[in-house]
C-alpha cells in the first residue's frame, strides 16, 4: 500500500491492491461473478460450493437417466412386491 502526499486541495490518493472480484462488485457487475471468483475471496468456501454443485449435477444426471428406474421396477416385479396396475 502506498500513500501519496496530499496536495493543498486535500486531494489524496491511496494505492490499495484490490481484487478483480471487488472491482466487479464496485462496477455493479455481480451477475458476472462465478465460482472461480469466490475462490479468490475464500478458497474453503469455494471448495464447499464446488462440491455442492457437483452433487447437484450428479442428481440431475441420475434423474435424467431412467434406466435405473426400469431395472428397479423389473426387480420388484420379479419379487412380487410391485403391482404396476
């Protein structure tokens, strides 16, 4: 951090290294922030969020794959514990 000498007009310049994430927020570009931006602010939180995101993707893939439902239904019919009517 560098402090520059203030002029007689009380104009001071403060040189702070701010992150890209902060600049996006400052400019109102929150909608462009991604999980990788969170990693720059809090790596532990970003890792947790990534794991949650991965679970959601796995859940959606399982829901989209109906082959396991057909197999389960067939197995239950074979054991006489499922009535399709």
